């Protein structure tokens, strides 16, 4: 998640080979060499930088102050409801809750941020609260990975800066390593997780009972992610060197396989990292996403630099910088060479299969890869860092935030944004490496967007959907640990920080560990003397000792020249030069690949192309036709890739035909005092009434109907006249409720779920369907809110009596809703961004999809049972019950986060794209990479009859169905 601060060029370093010394100091040497280097952007004045830095401080105070006032000692703040999130007292969010351990997570995660932001008195008070209130012996199951990077890292970062302040002589004079003792206690609690045959840790552990005990409720897991097992060395090594207890450093550095017969004291040597290195795919030098902790077999065989793998690569390079072990650098360089060879498709970073690295494993990217440009800065490979960062920035300018996942043609795939800091992190390191004021403007944009779209009265709320602007009731601890730290450092001058940041390395959670640890307690061999590592070509080390004259030619427009071709890449309907085109695919005179929309089963030429792509056409006894792909039967790897794309497109076309036309989520925005539009609730649409995507939004005060269920003529028509009526779900049809409130004079309606505690965070959103009759008589807009979101409006009515809301297809500009306690810079910040041109209308997309479907083969059914079950648009058990009599069309979670009208390739809008460019457009917009099997007919073929014929390559494709962040 984070990057290294680096070492000053003249700082003391551990004894090691001269070439290693240069590599360790590369990042900061770049800063020194280029700190006065500027490009096309105008330099930002000292006054403006100070103003932006002060805004960051005010934003941190708003987030941290509300956490301390409304949530502490809970782990995290729920900013929409202004209360703390306590594990077990809120609906489960699945794996996300594994970060919560009832140990005041946000406070611990924020400790060193307080010092970086020069809030030393608040830091001292926070340390006292941690020592007084935090208990690490709770009966709760937590993630080993999250607890390590957030809690153990937070305690160590707090200790690092506490001893620094104590040495300065003004603050923390009473401090006597208390945070370090807590860290040591936590470290010992995490050690039982490593009790596996491979040495890879269990993904979860009970803080009180450990692993496998009946009371522990954990220890049965078999899989963990690569990043989860490979992101431990910095914190555990720092704990060992701070305390002298070498067991922690040894525990996460696994012995090589043949060393099992060595003396017992070596059993903890080179624990998890060595094992992962041994298990890499030897021909590609890539690692998978998920691994079996007992057997070491890869469970998911796709590889990238985003979710599930990201910080594994990060910690290899940083372990070398902090610990001085050359083997870590050798491994990183080997992996980096493979990444740039297979995964990097500038400016994209696309996952591939570890056994078939020339085949892309998906057509979308996740937001966590935004850290990678920053890591490339530390590596010294600046050009691809600039390219990828610029591409990400263009996506942000289109959607205001980086969606949790987006496609290769830059459309939303997963629409959430939990206020992740990775892009801010890479922005900071690119600015440090280049001195280019352009990156200060990028940081300014991030500040403005956070204040305009995420700021709420009780903190900052995560975005539930970047398209509508709706919020989620969460503010993760990493937002305070990382985002404000990187933004403040971006605008701060050296004299604005009370210590030298270059004396520290950043962990993946942006916690600070002092570089002097590299010379402390060096009881472990630093030089790899084994012959078990792959022979490395010298080209792997081309960038180990970067030459700044090569990185930065004597051209003040160097970085700008790299960014310029990417300026409009997101807005172009047919982006060029983005998807890797191998020369042999399109030799002179070669035809572009066959697309699913053009396929005709009666065309002999098409059947020949299918054969070349490894796709078999099977005529079944019942008259149906089935397609199955065997990648190994393709004429070449390029044809196999074309075949995979064809199968994915065909599945999408099939799935789209089976689905009813769906509408995206809507927004309910509270615009009255004291909310002023800063609370946005995700609402489900209706299949009847006023379509908010085609008409102007509806604004009005809310009033409860009587009877509350709205199932009969209202007895309080005067109360709802000219207002938006609130109705409870149940006892009659949605359309009947709409007619009753419309007859009473309401201008709109909000149906609130009667299932207490239901929330869009945990339940799939759905559409309110009609009653089987003609619903053209319903003219008012109708939206649906789950109980949790609805209670926010009801609570506001109880407290403020009059509550005004805005019903719309997406949240509107809140800057115009002026009210008290909104800083002027929020009101006045960059209003042009609110009016930024949006993607083509959903109606156009729907029409395009319909045209594409009509031009392709009819009666296409999806074979994959799992996909058809998960994505079915039939009634959902949580959305519809007989007692309710509410009829609904269910929207699965994938439809909540991925606009279903965007599933197909967009038409040529500007007429400038060639046929070849159109062929390169990626179409997939589904949440999962689907099983490449399609059948023609009226029945769905069971998947079991097809899986028997699949080889290892096809199984790898199927694993992508389980993909999740």
C-alpha cells in the first residue's frame, strides 16, 4: 500500500557492496539530483503550497477529531451515523471486518501521522490513551496481515517517533519504550499463525486463543494471498532489532526446501519469503494470487501487481533497503523483469496467467495497483511510472475518484472507492523524484475532490458508487494513516517537518521505521551465497544503479512529453496504443480477430477461425450447439488469446440477452441544514414512475405517510402534499404505494425497508417492480432505501423536524449548498470539476447493447451454472418474501458496482478509429472472468459435463471467477 521514504545520499549506511549502496540510495539521490528540475507546469508558489498544506491539516483534524469524539475507543468511525464501528455490533461485512480487533485501530494507525503533521502534543496524548485503554488480549479473530501492517506497524511507527522526540528533549520525556513492549506482546500473539508445514502463516488468528483451539474459531483455513504471507518482514524484522528478540525476523524468512534436515535453530530462518520465492513459476518468474499454506500449491494462478500480490513485491525491495540482504534485491529484480515483460502494457498493468504469461487473465484493473508507480520510483524506473500514474489520473478526473476496478477502456467495473491512498502515495514519490510541479496540481485535485465529494459532517465517508456520488458508512483507518501523511508531505518543505523524513522507510501502511535499524543486531547473513537462485541475466540489474542523466535527459519537457499522449486517453472512445498488439497478430494483410457479435454458426470461414483459436463447435443430440475452448489446441498463443476474448464476449452477449434491462443505483441526498448535501444514500430504482436519469431531479421536504405502509388511501394528505412521502415496505405492491401517495399530492416517494438492520452494505440492491398492470399512470419518482439508510433520514427528522432531500440519478454539486461550518475553500474549490463531461448516457449504452445483441446469434445461453446463479435477475430471497407481497427484480452485487448498461463495446463516437482500433476495444465489464463455455439452445447445459475435458490452462481461467479485492 505504501512506499519507502529512502535514504539521504550522504546518510550512514550498513556495510555492503558498493553497487548495493547505490541501489539503496537511488530514490533519494534522484530527489537531490532533480529537486530543482521543472517541466511544462508553472512552479507553485510557497504561499499556495502552505495554503494547501494547511487544508490537509484541517482535513485531518476533521477526520481525527470526529473519530475521537464519536467513535473512540472503537476501531473505526462510521461517519454517516456518527458512531463507532464495533465488531459484532454491526452487520458483518465479511473479510473487511477482519481488520477490527477491538484495539482502537484508528488511533494506533494514526500515531506517526500526528508527528508528521507536527501535532506533537496530540501525539503525546494519543500515546497515553493507547497505553491506558488498548487491550491486545481480546477474544476476536483478526487478519494476520492487517493486524501486522496496521497495529504492529502503528505501534512500531509510534515508538520510532516517540524515541526521536524524546531525544530532542521537549516531548515524551516520560516515555520508556511502552509502545515497543505492546508491539512485542502483539508479535508473540501472531507467532502461532506460522505453525504450518510450509511456514506460511494462517490468514487469521484469535488474539486470545491463538490457532486451532476450540475457542479460537480459526485454524481451518487452507489458503492465503501472496501479499498476506509476504508482507511481514519489515515489521517483524524491526521488532527483532528494536527488542533484540531475533525470533520475529527469523520467523518470516523461510528456510529453503532442502534445509529441512538442518539444525532446529535454522527452522525459523527465511520463513515465508523464501517459501514464496521457491514456489514462483520458474519459466515466467511470476507468483500467483492465492497459495495453499500447507502444500504450497497455487490456488489462483493469475498474477499482477494489484490486490493479493502488491505488497509482496514492495517488501522485497524495501527489505533490501532496510536489512541490507542482497538476496532480496536479486529476487525483486527477477520479479520486476517478469512484470515488465508480461504484465506491463504501458500505461496499463494487466494480470496474466503464471503458466501462460502471454495470455491476459482479465480485462480490468483494480485500484490497489496505483501504488506501483511509487515503487518504480524507488526502483529508479521513472518512465513507466509516469505513464501509469498519468493514466490513473485521467481515470480520476473522469470519475472524481479511482474506482475499485475499471476496464481497459476506462469504464467502471467495481464502483466503490474506500478512500484508498495508493494514488496519493505514488504522486508524492513522483514529485520527490522529478520536482515537477505538475504533481502538486494533481495533489490539489485530490484535496478538492475529497472535500467536495467525501466530506460529511462527522468525517469523510467512503464512496459507495463513484458514478452516483453515494456514500458508504465507513472511514477506514488507513485513510488517516496514509492519505493525510502523503498529501501533507507532498506540499511540505523540509523546514515544515520537525524531523528528517529521509532517515525513515515507509511500510506498506506508511508507518515510519528508522533506517538505522539496518545496522542493529545484524545476526543474520546478509549475502546470498547459495546456488539455488535462478541465474540472472545482467539486464535484470540495468536499473539497479540508475543514472540520473539517463532518467532525466537535458530536456525540461521530458516528463511532460511522456504524459502528453495520455492526456485524453480516457475520453477517447477508441484509445490507441493501450492494449498490447504483437506484430505477428496483424501482419500486413491479416484480418482482425473474429468478434462474438459477428459470428455466424453457418459461416464456414468463421468455423475455420474458431478452429484456429482452439474453439470447438459441438453438435449435441438434442439439437443444441455448444462451444468449448482448449487453449493448447490453438494455432499460436496469439490465437489462444483471441479465442479467450471471443469466449468472454460470447458469454457477455448470452448473459445480456437473459437479463432484463436494469437501471443503475440512484441517490438520495440530504440537502437541508446541517447536511447541505454532504450525506448521500444509495437507493434502489423503480421500474415505474419518473425516470430520474432522463428528467430533472426531484427536490423536496420529506414527510411520513399515514398509514405508514401506504397500502390504502392516506389519512394525512395535507402532510404529504407537495412533499416526498416516506413509506414502509410490506403488505402491498410497490406500485400501489406509489399510486396512494401520488393521489395525496406527493411529488415523490421513498420506500424504507421493514427488515430492521438491513443495509446496502450487506444486501444486494434491487429494483421495485410494477404490479403486473399498466403503470404509466404513476408519474412521480420512487426510490427504495434499506433500513439502515432510511433510519438516517428518520433520525434527522426527529432531530431537525424539517428535512429536505434531493432524489436524482447521481449526487449533485454540494458546493452550491452553502451553510455554516463549511470552509470557504470547499465552497469555492474548482467548480469546473463538477461540470466535467460525463460518459455517454446510459440510454445510449443500452441502445448500443440492444443493437449489438440483435446483430449476433440468437438463443445463446450461458453454460456456467455458478455465474447464472450469482448473476440471476430473478427474485432474490433477501429482497422478496411472500409476506411482503412486494415484487422486485433483484440486482446482484456485481450490478451495484458495475453499470450493466456498460457491458458492451461502445460505438465509434468520433469517427476517427480504424477497424483495427475497434477490434482492440475490450468488452468485458462483468465482475468475474467467466467460464469460457457457451451453448446454443433453450436449455442450460450443466457445467460438469464440460469441466471434465478441461486442462490446466482452462482451470486457471475458471479460477478468475472467484476473483475479489
